[in-house]
């Protein structure tokens, strides 16, 4: 995305999402990316915030992009040598179920939750152990939700405009991610998304903002109302590309307006890893 395009999008959307008289500053180049958004499931919040302020060696385009991750840092070798990488292209070889594959134990609302702009994504941090799912008898606590645009998991080669990841972590460190596609259905503005976007800091140097009351139950409703769910075991979709991540992807997209998707694209740079090979997904090996 060019600076001119970013500024035009900001001017078009500022009336809906802007605050104050100034327009947002154009985004920095994508190669100045920040630590993996799933890092908050591995490290404490204070440690994560310290890492955010340090220079990071990977990005999403050019010489620091996904095809070079494994050569940038020896800790990233799984990005090229791993056998169970994510994302993948969804097709008929992916296991699927019509039943909701997890049980939800979420409150209707979060109170005083923080929203951050990490530069390469925008994210809501869930209050510790206030919402969880149960999968195969194991509790996984919501750590955060964040966005990728365009979607990382394609469906028979097609990419939706955006993908939302609800990242959950068990007490033993296992990670389950619930993924929801976001599509432009030209509906009225969605309150849950509008509220989130209005609280996202304009850039990664700005401090986190607090949402007094956030309707997290809305996302649970969208996930439960999907017609079909795909699931497979894969990895983090950014360095260090750690494997052993359980993915559950809802087939029915959630609605957003064109302005909401444009504003989401302005707040963060392109941040989608290409489809990967995964031994659990036969079609990905071709």
C-alpha cells in the first residue's frame, strides 16, 4: 500500500473513525514489522511490550519476507523445514465437522480491555483467564484476538479480505486458534468491529487504549453460527513458526462494511503469510 493510497483511505474513513482534527500519519514500510502477534500466548504481557519496542528482523515483503524467514535467524528454521506449517489452502482434504467443535465459557462483555497497534497487526488483549473454551476436555484461555488482511487461510485458492484469529492457550502451553473470515457484505456498520477500530491507536508508537465495555459474546455468536468448521494441526503463521498449534476455522464469514475493511487496512500493513506445506493436509504437498 502506497502512502498516497493510505492517506486517501484515511481521509475517506476519518469521519467515521477519526478523533481530533488531525488525520492519521501514513504507515511505515512493512519491513519494519514487529514481533509475532501470537507471542502474547508464549510470554507475559510486560515482556511482550518490551519486545515490541526492540528492532525486529523479519517482515512480510522483500528480503525480510516469508520466503527468507528461515535464513534471517537460526531460531526460524522451522519456517522452511517444518512439516506442519500454517496457513494452508482449505479444500476437501481438510477434516471438517458441522458441529461446533469447542464449548465456550465467555462472559457477555469484557470490561476495561486494552487494544494495541503492533504495526503489523491490531489486537485486543483479553483479561487473564476471564474467557475460555474447552476442547477434548482441556481448557484453553483466550489471550487475544487480532487480524490479518488479506486472509491467510485461503479456500480453494480464494482469499477473503480479512481473517480474525482468536488465540487461546492452555495451562500447559498448548495453543488453539479459532479463525473467522471477514467479508464485505455491505451491511450496516458492525458494532463490535466499529468499537474495536475506534480504539485502535493510529500507529505502533502510540500507547494502548482502553475499551470500557467490549461485547466479546458477539464473536462467540458468529463462530457458533457457522455452517461448517475445518480443523487441522499446524503452526504459528509468523516467526518462529512454532508447530503444534491447533487450528479451527469457521467457514461462514462475518460481515463488515467497505469502510471498516478500508480502515483496518490503513491501521496495519499487509500481513498474510502464503499457503504452506503441511503433512496433515495432503493437498498442500502438491
